[in-house]
C-alpha cells in the first residue's frame, strides 16, 4: 500500500459524507460534514504519517491539542461561553486541525519523496 492512499481516502470520505448529506435524510440533522469526518481524518493522518515517515507523532499532536483545549476551555468558559457550544466548537476545530495536519503531511511527503 502506498502512503498517499490516506490523503486520497480522506478526500473520498469527505466527498461521500457531503453527497450523503446532500441527497439523504442526513441533511435534516444539524450535523456538518466536518462533524462527521473528525475521527476518520485523525485515523488517516496517523496511517499516512506512519506509512510515509515510518513514525506517527499523532499521540503528541493529540496531547498538545488537549492541553490547548484545556487552556481554551478555562479561558472561554470564564468569558460566559456555554460548555456545550465550547465543546461543539472544539470538536469542529479538531476536525480542522486534523485536515490541516493531513494536508501538511501530504505536502511534506510529496516534497521529500
């Protein structure tokens, strides 16, 4: 298996989720495409990084992200944010971070290939 199957798989998964949300009853739910694709993005990031570089630093990314989340929760919940809205935004930000990291790993992987 080639290392670049992960990023292609991420694009395919996001397109499938987008199509299912567009043409099925999922469109009536308040879930966004990014809400559904958080876990697949992080899993594909782990496999892509492992296949390309031989080591996955995903555990360190998650630890740092949880530390940032705890600091953000402390600051934002003191500024009168509701805890549900914070965790929902943090879940979306986790998906964005996973997608950005997958994009960076893909670009670095292709440039060092």
